[in-house]
C-alpha cells in the first residue's frame, strides 16, 4: 500500500438534500423496508426460528442471510431515521434468534433446527459461513445504529465458536466458505469490537482458499460422497477456489461470490497491511472491468453459473447480471478506491451504482429484479430458474438475496460520498447535501449543491471550524472530457493538480470557501471493444454516469430495427413528471419498415426505412411502466 | 386435394453423374455407412440383442431407432450398389432381431430385455412406437432393396400386434406416440404390403392425437404417477399433442417430432384422400417457413426443448437446429410438394437439403453435427447436453439419431429429383444425371447436364420410347429472378407457362428433344424479416440455393467486426481444390480495428476501420478445416 488507506465518511455524517438520492433513500425507508418485512413474513422466513419437524416453512440454508440483510438495512435506516415500529420489528427478530442460539454460541437456523448433526459438514454447498457473515454485518450495523449490544454479543459468541472450529491447530478444520462473504464481515466485526482474532480469522479464510489438497474434497469424503460429484475444474473456479487467492488471474465463476471474496481480500489487505494480496486484486480488477463487465456495470453474464464466462462475452438479451453482483461490485470498488486512491475505482463504483445496481429496484421501491439484462423481448425466455422474473420486477424470489441487498446499499449510500484521512477530504460522488468529516483534529463540513446526475455543475462550500491547511481531493469522473474547476471564483488548472483522477486542492481552507466544479455531460455514443461480438456495429447512449435505454412504451415495437445515424442530433430534456424526474434523450433515427415486406422470412430486396422519433430513459428505470421491449444497444448507421 | 398426388420417381431409377451429389452419395456409401456400423458396434448398440441383466450396454429406449436408420440407409445403398460385406452386416442385425422377437410379434429390444413388464406403459416418454416406426421404414427399404422378405414379415407381425393393442375397440388403448414417426412409417408399410389396416392405424394415431381426456394423463395415472409431473401446457405442445391435429395453428415444441407428425399427416391425407387434414398442414407450413425457420432451412432454435420458441425468434450463435429437424423438414416438404404441386415446398426442401441438413455431416462423411448454429465463437458454450459437439463434428453421440438420419437421406436423395403422374414428368431438383419415369404407360428417360448448384445452366434431353404428349413440369426456383427456358433452341415464355412455380411444357415429346433452362445465380445479399431481432442490420450471402458463411480459417478473428458495404463487389470463383470443389465468394469489406483501441471495454470514441479482403464458403461445409469462428450474418454498412 502506498499510504494508509482512506476511511469513508460514515453515512450517518452525510445527508442528502438533492433530486436523486434523497427521494430514493426515503422510498427505501418508507416502502422498501416495510414491504420486505412483509415479504419475509409471507415467505415464512421470520417464523423460521419456531420451526419444528413436520411443519411447513422449513428453514432453508440461506434464509438467515436474507433476514440478516434486511436487519442490516433496517439498522442503517434506524441510525438516521429513528422509527419505533421498525425498531420493534428488528428487536423481535434478534430476540427470536437469541432464543435458538446454541449454548456454544452456534447460530444457524437451518442447522440448529433441521439438520443439527450436519453442522460444518458442507462448507462448499451449504452457505453456513455465508449466513454467519451476513449476521455479523447486521449485528455491527444494529449496534452502531441503536447502541444496543445484544445482537453484537450474540455474534461475537457465534464467531468465537467459528474460531474454535476453523484454524490450523489440532482438530480444527482448514476449511473456507463455498459462498464467500464472511471475510469482509469479520473485518467489520473486528473494526466494531477491536478484537484482532476476528481479523485473523478473515485472513485465515482468505489464505486457506484454493490450497491443495482441496478442503472441499476432504469434506466430501467425510460426508461419504465422491469428491468428484461436481464438475471439477469448473466448480472450484465457480467459487474462486481453483487456486490460492494470490494466484488468481481472472475473474471466474459465480459473480457475487467473486466480488465478496475480492472485497474481503481488500479489507484484509487494508487492515493487516498485507501487501501480497494487492497484485492479485489489481489483476482481478482489470479482468473484471476491462474484459468482463457490461456497459451498465452489471457483471456475470450467464445464468448457467450465475457468473462469468469468458473475455469480451457480453450478451444483452440473455445477460444475467444479478442485482447482488452489481451491489457487490460497488462494495469491492469502494474498497479498492480506499486502498489505491484512484478514481478508476470510483468510476466503476458510480457506474455500477447508478445503472446495474439501481435497476434492481422499482421506482416505488416495492419490486425487484434478480436479473438485469440489457435487452428484453416479451417472448424471450429467461435464463433464471424463476420464470417471468426477468422482464418485470417482482415482490420476492424463492431465493431472495437481491431485494434486501439493494435495500442495505441504498440505506447506507451516503457512506459512499466522501472519505477522509488526517490531511485530506475526498469527494467521490456528487450529490446535493452535506457531509461532516474529521480532518486534522477538527470537523470540516462540506456542502454540495448540484442537480447531479442530471447536471454536472457542482457548487461546494467548505466550513472548517477554524482555518486549516488540508487537501480537498475531488473526483474528476473518467467519463468527463472537459471538467473545469474554480476555487472562490478563480480557475484552477485541473491538469496541474489531477492525480489518478482526483484534483488535489491543497490550501488553507477557511469557513465559506467556495469550490465550483463543472462536469459537462453531453450525450455520448458509446461503442464496445471490438472483441465484444454482441455489440459490434452498435452504440449505447450515455450521459454523465447514466446509461440510457429505449423502451417500447416510449417508442414502438421492433426497437432492434432502429438505426441511429452517425450525425443524429440528440436532445436532453428534464422531465419532472416522468419516473420521479429524469433527463430523457430524444432524437430522430432510421427504422426498418415492416409494412410492405410481405410474408417471406428472408428476402434479397433491401428493406425500406423510415425516419422515426426516438426517446431514451435511464436504463435503471426501465420496466416501471407498460411492459414491452427494451434495449440499451442500438444499431448504428 | 386438387388432383391425385404426384408420385416420386424412385431413387433406384435416378442416377447422378454430377459434381455435387455423385461424390456425396459415394462418400456416404464408402465412408459413412461403414463408419456408422463401427460406431454402432463400439456404442454397444449392435450387441444389444444379446444383453442380459447385469451386463453393461443396457439397451436404451431409443437404440432400436438408431440401428433401424442405419439399416434403412444401408438398404438404400444396397439397392443401387450391391455390396456383400454390407449385406452381411445388415442380415446379421436382422437375424439378431429375429432371435429376440416375441412370440406375439412384439419387437422392441429395451422392453423385451430390460423392462418386459412395462410395454406400452409410457407412450409419452419412452419412444416405443417411434422405434417401431423406424424399424418399419428399414424393413420396407430392405425388402425393396434385396427382395428378401424376412425383415418385412417380422415387422408385419409386430405391426399386427400393435394394431391389436391400439384402437377404439374394447380393451384397446387409444394412445399415440410421444415421439411421432410411426405414422409415416405405417403408410410406407401399407404401400409396400397393400394392407389397408396399416394405413388405418396411421390414421388412428393421427386422429387420436391431442384429444381430451389426454391419453398421456391416463397412462401416467395407470403408472401410478401424478399426471402433472411434467410442465403441462408446455409439454403437450412439446409433442404437438396440445390439441387435435386438425386444430393445430402453429408449429411448437420438439422440432423433429413436429416434422415427422406433419409428414405423417400429409401421407395419411395423400393415401386416404382425407382433405380435412390439409388446412392444418398448410397453416403449419406457413407457421414453420414464414415465421420460424432459419435462412439455412434449419428449424428448432433452442436446446431447451430441441425445438421451437416463438415467431421470428431466430438466434444465431445459440441456435440448436438439429440435423434431424432439417432432414425431417425435407421429408415434410417433399410430401407437401406431392400433395399441392407447388414449388414453394420444393424451394424449402432444396434450401434445407443443401444447407441445414448437409451441414450435419463432414465433407469426408465421417463426422456429424447434432446442432447447426449460424454463428460460432470458440469460447461460447453449446446449448447441447453433449459439450464440445456444436463447433466440431464428432463421430457419434450419446443420443445418435442424426448420423444415420443424414445417411439415409443421402443414400436415397436421388428419389427427390423427379416425380411423375400419368400425364406429366416433374423435375424438382437439378443435378447432372438421368432419370427414368413411367408416363402414360411408357418409360421416359430424362437426362440432365449441369454444374448445379455451382451454376444455374441445365441442359436436359428427353427420351420417350415413342413420341407422346405429356407435360414436362420444371421447377423455377423461388430464388431465381431471371430464369430463361428454351425447348429445342426455341425460347419459351416462362410467364405464360409457369403455375405455382413450375413451368409446364405440354407438347408431344420425341426422343432427343432438348430443353435448356438457365437459372442465373448472382450472389444476393439476404435480409431477414424486420421482426427478426437477431439479424437486423445484417445480411447473409446466398447464391442460388446455397447459403454462405465466413470462417476464421479463410479470414481472421472477430468476424463480427466485418461490415459489408452496400456497394461491395462480390466475386464468385470455383475452387476445385477446396472441400471437394466449391464456389467461393470473395470481396472487400470494412472491419473495426482492435489495434489502438486501448484497455477500456467501452469508449465514446468511434472505432477506426480498415478495409479487408473477405471470403465466404458454403455454410454446409464449415468446420471441415481449422477450428475457429464462423458466421452467416454479417453487419451491413
């Protein structure tokens, strides 16, 4: 690590007063959290703690994690918006869990109630450590939000049990999770409690992963199973256990597992100072973002493994791109940003956040996508196991990891805006509101006024308690070609002060100093790398951080027949009434004409074309109105 | 039916002496049939008749059909090329089958040896009637080729058993096959034996299909199973049993089953004179060829059901397009042609034959495709259950229906060239060689000289035994825009004599009369219907009946980045040394340049393009050289 990593400014110290995030956080609080509580109840997940053999609603191996993510989201909300009803709901779940926790601290509902003799027998397939991780994250959030330590204490007891079970000592298991997540959770628990044992355990799981002989073979043998029951090479890579993590060269397998692992590795690196993890993390970053990521920041193109395929394979209509994967990419990018202090991570974080992650939730916060394809045709089937859930958001899923995941991200999204260290205040995301950071022993307040992401003008005011020298590091987004900066009305040369995508303004700041950042955001026609066979000859429209798409409801059928001329003039308009207020892009394009084609499927006569008016909306907001076709990439002429 | 259906001129009365079919039939005889015999031996399928419980190589429910199709192909070959070794191999299989045939005539290896108590218990899923049908076809071919009646007698005994089992009488089953095929086979058996019972049974299976209450529910119940064990609506349509066949409106489900059913329906209509089947057949023809067929004549785009999806859904890289389905489309088209005497059927027959069916076999006749996609990328996975078999032909499959199917088609392909009735001789396919037909009580010999399909000039000579008036009906292919016809050097106005795509030349023909047909075949840029989202903005190259494709081995990587300018000049050259002699298409196109793009996946800077030389080969011949990318549809500029 070049220097000490940055520290995020907590979401509790950042407030939004803007057109974009304020309403979304509010909808998350007033609609999403209550709706998800109802869904957890309806699915039987809240009653799971009282399940007995013979009853319906048998606790599934991943149910703890769904509840945990909702608890975490609720805790974040309680931290900024105290709410008695919500607090009571949370407390009830914690009490229910406390009632079944084992005397030894063990706390997994499925294994406590359904298969008590099979604890820790199938790390590869059964999500036991994954659930533990999510519960840890929830417990930390709950303690920080409410000051109540009951849940945190429960999780410390559970973690102490896990510590005894896993390790390199005699009688201990040298295993690691099949679905990663606990690594980053243990680092959170370490930060919340200061107990280094937890950090050590996180490092243990990271270090053991993928070593030979494979633990998964050993545990399969212990279960009396053929270790080759699963497709081999494929399956180790499926959960990123095909080689020790420091040797990993490309992103493979299940996308969410990969992202959680990498986030955990970054956390371990940041808190242990272990530099040996960094080369792998940087290689994997390139593999992910330079060869295996969609233009929306969505990742994991196929339903077959809920994950990655091969370089430059970026299908549109069949793209899986799980909401959780985009959320997890935000997590990983955020951590890499804090390690490497490079805006390239913030660029991807912003991209995935505004597009591939936010598309996972409806504009009213009540319905969710699991899959986030880049094109939709009403007749086309989904790769997903739950039919009918890929073109219309639904209230819940049989495996409902995504809804509470997007909820916890939105509930804490204010924590992604700024970071600080002793000598500098970093701004990653632009959004109207204010932040209070600790810099050099005093509180510095930063206020942003902006209509971002609909407009790139950002007016900032700094208010240190007393005048002091420090650096204000402002992200100059990678998508912006003509950024301009003024401090107290005086132009600052960005070329002179920009390093790794951040403009570093080091000066003595006094209360009321003004910074004006202008990030012009014309509509851009994006092309994909020539190796991407699915997008060749096509363009996507992007404006600032927002990727656009075309929906049938704004246009017509056969969106694929639109061809956008190279010289097409594209206008931007803010439509305050549409989808909570969005910038739309309009223009004219050519379109193949069905009329007059005839009955034949194929013809040597060229189709006629006509001129049509077209309209694009932000991709993340598609499928909030009348069902129909959608596509991000248009043919270019 | 407007008139009496046509009758094909038997393949035994047609000989090839040409550049295209003669070598293919020869390779089929000398390479394919022996190789397939070896494969059947290696797979255990030839030894199945001696299987006993506990032994490896348990006869699979569809194994009889694979062997039967090989027997049928071998019989066709024996009919034109006597071959002692092959005859001995065939006789050995017939003897083996005779040895296990039940006293009651029953003859299904799996149910005789493996599950003797489960006969006729699962028509829906277990291919029992399907195997019977293929055995009937083989027996008819064998009897006609060799004059030996043993196999035919065996099959008559088996069919008599089937007749007793199925019917509307007391104690009989009102069932019908889950995998159709027996319908058309029974009509063949009827034609070979003259026994109308067999035609009646074919009609019974056709008429019972899809009636409510569903037989499949009844038999499931009888097995003690939930009748809803399979996905309902979907599964009836999967085997075209969702409604009575006369009500079928669109082609659905498993493509091969659909085609065999429709071929059987056409046979029943032709031989019973039942006109009530015709409206459905014509609707289904439109559904198939105007909305659900690839440009190669391949059908059944998805591996999910080995079949159809929805109108205008014609994927390229993931297209399944089973070889058997194209072969079966040839069968159905051939029958519709004989019913309706319309060249539109012959056009599709020719298209599917030269492209989607022939692509199923390698140029050396030794390896086979199950899937016939229209684009291939080395990294892309197959939809097929047997990985690695979609980009490279292989010697055999776990379910190896396609190899013997294409072999029997090629062995009897001469039977698709001409047809006749009392007053007319019809020519459907152009190929150098000669045919002898019975017209008005005498033998008329027709000789064709042509380099078709590489050249559209066809010189024909007619040789009736004595001068006689009859009609020569010549197909004017739908792809041909400027056909020209001369009789004895004198131009005939095609406009005046052409009806439903056939030029009807009615005159008194004398020995040595010459007919010159010129079918110019410039390279054409084919577009797909505007509703086909996968091909919009793209063109395919076609010349005469041949669809072309681009292979990496002739070009370069990233074929998807080629853009063919609207004014690109395309040359045709015959390359005698390439793939047995083929016309290749060459020209220049634009190509996106990878060099200089940089590391990013997406960019707002337009890619640079360069000019490249491109070369296309007939689609059916791809994957005979070095592995790599392939694509039929190119971006158009």
